[in-house]
């Protein structure tokens, strides 16, 4: 089986986000960027399935500027086989268009499964996997916390839902989105980082895919969250209960 794993380059989750002074977005100049954490989980799951002998090839796909090659290399150092970069001109691309781009790579590569993060931590959209499965008209399993491929190539996916855990069975080709508890991504070892430098990355120009990339969503303004009030230290449980009853707005 062949897996296409989507990895987005985002601001590192440890970085304190700064909003641009003109409120048009967030500052990304001289800011540490990393692979979206849910995408690390997606790569790890594909590598685990490869180690089990279920998957033969892992293609790591990113859509972004040239710098996204670094993110692809991280995926290759974790165990991906080759990469594809769909090169943009640095423009923001909304999930519908990301879905269309992934579909066009899917049509070229014919993978059996596409694994994505459940959400990118920069836009928090949680839409791309769902949109992609609709564009591909294939099965989807979102928020996966366990993935088991059966002998007949159907896949049992356990999903975290409000009431507990739901297990569903899907057929290939399919779209799977990863939840936090699916696995713990490995760190790439130095020898694997060196080996990844030799792995191939195909670069496709976004303008040559013949996709209508008109944005359907316009960002009007980005603002910092309101500053949190400082906390209050109470002396004992009774005063805590008193504050909760009478000053609920202190929290
Ligand atoms: P979102 O719907 O934007 O929250 O993103 C969900 C998932 O879609 C991410 O975790 C990635 O796996 C994938 N994705 C979104 N944008 C990109 C991108 N520019 N390049 C590669 N994958 C992406």
C-alpha cells in the first residue's frame, strides 16, 4: 500500500504568537517554524504501518513556499521515502484549495490512504481532511486514535468521540486524520537526518496544476486575545468557596 502524508509548516507551538501591527495576520519573519504537531503524528503512523509491512511507500507532501522543503525533510528523516512540494508564492491558501491541491497530487500518485493532521495549529480550521474526502468521494476517518489495517485491506479506525471511543471500518482509498493520542512521534536520529538529504523531493508549481485557487474566505482582522487578569491566591478552601459563590468573575 502507498500512503500520502500531508505536512504543513507552521509557527512552532512553543513560540508566543505576535500579531502584525496592521492586524492583517501574525508575524512569521524570524520566527521558528516547525511541522504541524498533528502532522508529525500522521508521519509517525505511516512509518509505523511501514514497519509492520502494511505500507511500502510513504510520500510526504507539503504546500507552501520553498522553505516547506525543510518540513518535508523532517518527514523524510522520520521515515518518509520521498517528498512532493507544491510551491506557492507565499500566499495563504484556504482549506478548500488545499484540498483541491492534495487531490491533484492524489490523482498523479494514486495512494491507498491520505493521512493528515486533524487540524493545523496556525489556522485551527479542522477542515482539510473532510473536504479532501468529499472531493475524492472516498471514505474518511477523522480524529483517529488507533489505526489497524486488516488482511483484506479494510481499515479499522478508532475515533475519539464525546461519549468515548468509536471504532469504524473503512475501505481504501481513504482519508484519515490524526488525533493527539494516536502515537508519540519519534525524533529523527542524526544518521536519518543525513540520509534524508539524499531523498528525492519533486517540486510542482502551484500555477501549473490548473486549479481555481480563488479564496472563499477573507480574513478581516486579526487581534491579540484580551489580556488575562492576574490570579488570586486564597488562604483556605472556605475563602475559595466564598469567592466562587460571590465573585465568580475573579476566575
Ligand atoms: P486544517 O484543515 O487547515 O486545520 O488542516 C488540517 C490538516 O491538513 C493539517 O494538519 C495538514 O495535514 C493538512 N494541511 C493543511 N494545510 C496544508 C499545507 N499547506 N500543506 C500540507 N498539508 C496541509
